[in-house]
C-alpha cells in the first residue's frame, strides 16, 4: 500500500496562487468560479459562478455550441444524415472525434463514418449559401434515402443570415418521406457546448419524439437520457438492462436511431445519466407524456447496482426486483476481486477531474472503489445546479446568453399523455425515501476543503499540478499532452483515448486495470519538456 501523499498547501493559499498572475479585474471574476468546498451534511453547498463567458485571452478547455449540438448530441445517431452547413473545418473537426460507437442493426444503416458538409467558400459567404445547402440535402437524399436529415449552422451562417429552417421546411415538403430539420447552433451562440446540447435536444423533442405511435408491449420500459456510448459504455449498460429484463426504448443519444427517438414517449420511466446535457428533456417528457424521471449513474460498480435497484423499486414488481438482485450477485464477485487486487496498489493515490458536465462527478465513484482521493474537480460546461443541486434552479438568473437558447413550452398531449403512476403511488414511494427529479450536484460529494473550479483553463491546470502533485489528471484531449509534459499521467475521459467501456460492471473492471497501469507507471516521471532541459526567456506582465 502506497503512502498517502501529503500536500502542505492550505486551500485558501491554493486559490490565491491560482489568481496571483491575473490582472485585478480578471482575478475578481475568476475568484467567483474557484470555490473552496465547505459542504458537509449539515451545511448548504457554497455558491459558485458557472455558465458564464470565458474571459477573453484565457485558453479555455471548453467546446463551442456547434460542437455540443452536432458532435455530442446528434453525433451518436447512426441513421440520420448530419450535414454541417459551413466551412469544411467545422465538419471535419467534429467527425468521429468523440469515439461514439454504434451497432448498425438489421437494416445496416450507419452514416456515422461519413463527414457531410456544404464546404462553404468565399463566394458562398458573400452571396449566401442556401442554394448550396438545398443541393447538399438533395444529394444526401438521392445517395442514401435516409429517414432523417439534420442541418447544423456554423458561425459564418449566423453572420450572413442563411435561413436554414426555411431550407429544411422546403426540402422536407419536396422529399416527402424524409424528415428534414435544422439547428441554429452557431459556435458563438452560447457560453459553451452546453448551449448546443439544449438546442439539439429541443429540436429532437419537437421534430422526432412521439412520431412513432405503434404501442410497445414490453413489461419494464425506460428511456436512458444523457448516455453517449463513448467507447461502448451504452453497449455495457444495455447488456445489463437486458439481463435484468428491462427494455431500453430510447437512449439519448448513444447508439441511437431515428425510430428510438420517435418511440421515446412509450417508456414508463426516464433515467438521467448526464444531468447537464438533458435534464430539460426529462422534464418535457414528463409534462407532455406523463413519464416520471430519476437520476441514475452507471459509472462505478456500486453506483450501477444502486441505479438498478432504484429502477426495480420504481416498478415495484418482485419478479423484477429479484432478477436485479440475481444479476448483481452474479456480476459483483469478479468486480470485487479485481478491485481488491488493484486497490492494494492504488490506495491513497490522488486524482483531479475536470471533465464535461457530469463525468467529473460520476467517475469519483470508480476512484473511491480504488481507494483513490479526488483532490480537485470541476466542469467545463456545468451550470450552478450541476454543482449545488437542483434546489438552486429557482434562484438562477436568466442572462443575455441564456436567452439565446429557445425554451420550449410544452403541455400534456391530449392523445398521448398517460400518468404512469397515480399521485398516491408517487407519494407512497416518496414517503419511503424514493427521489424523483432529484440531483444533489457535485459539491456535497467532494471532501471538505477541496478545490472546485468551473471552466478550468490551461494556466490553472498546470498550476494545480505544480501545487498539489496528483498521481493522475483526468480531462479532455486539449489538455492531455501539456499535462503529460509535466510528468503526470493523463486519462482522457471525454473520448477515452482507445479505452472503454467504463460503465457498468465490466466497465468498472476495465477502468480499475487501466488506472492501475497508469498510476503505477514511472515513464511520465522521466519526461522532460524542452523548457525543463534548457533555459527559457521569461518576462513580466505590465501590471506586475
């Protein structure tokens, strides 16, 4: 067992060090996004500023609105043709970079290997690109005859004023048997990729959900929201659900299909994985169709077992509950054996997680199972409720950036709404401690005195590593190589490098063994960046 690493830095001193290099005005802004966690079971989590614009000049780790819409939400859908309306760079950069996996299914339709773009040139920017977009839609239809075609606006499209929605409406009417709709997801439109998630989900809900009216007769039907099948996570979750006898009607949007989205209203329960990217869809499904929702987490073996039991308790059928317990009993021994072996080497090791909108929270489950401590964490595109829990939603102020995102007003569908449980049944579950529409956020699960940072940037990441010397740093691809040059192992948890799945029981085993290799490797400590080998020119800022 390795010794616990002792860091001689007080949290307040760490925060002061992170802010020291900034000009006074920038430091005041960033101070509100760097929080020393004081939460305990008897205290409310402290407030953090989140979902605000990155300060100009800071090298952020965020993505853009287009990336969130096209890359994250619609990217994993295999049988919808996704056309990027803009210069080729946007389409090319968002092409297969997330490692979304899919199973083509019996029809074999899979357009994910393709990169579709209108490839706008200078003349299109000057004279408009709507005719070029129409031709691209027609060409895609003639080649593939897909059930759906989606159009994604990039920054130049918003600046020149191409009406992608009018083009979509015109082509949908012309083609007849192909659902064509568009997204106003210009990269600059929101604070981060979170805006793109919202825009994408709004349009999917408006144009797809509820379209397939054919009833489903399965016994235990759920939707899985906020799972994107990175590295095959969705495959492992589906394996476990199927083994328990639970039918996953629709995943939003890992390994998803047009018909899955169109059938989502048939589920009896929505299970939310990534709260940030999709909680509003869960609310809309409940309002329009009567489907309640719960927060789940399939990252971590214990968390997976807990989530399965929570689903079983909702349906309340002893046959299902017994089957879930049998599956857990069958799967856990191998997980526990490997965890015990790995823990003998990883106990007391430390990690930092600055990943997405829920992964920095979910993956702490796996590190806890390995005996590893999370020193610092935060989100790239989280909102206050992702940190502090849903209780703060009524207090979040709507600013100018938030108003860029359309809020859909939905009401009960006169034909399709069906209350899945009576008010008495819901109350009985709640009285027994069952929680609907509930999420406590990241902060309460962080140790007291740990540093929680929203929208971490390159400078702060390197400073944190210098001060706290973690055994492992988890973030995205943009940060990977700079962290490795500091001599610290880096686990890329946005698209898993070449690893995965990490969800469910088999995923936990994969994660244990991979992290064991990473933190036990000496190779990174031998790394020397060029500036560590040779003197470098240094300067001071004008305000110093």
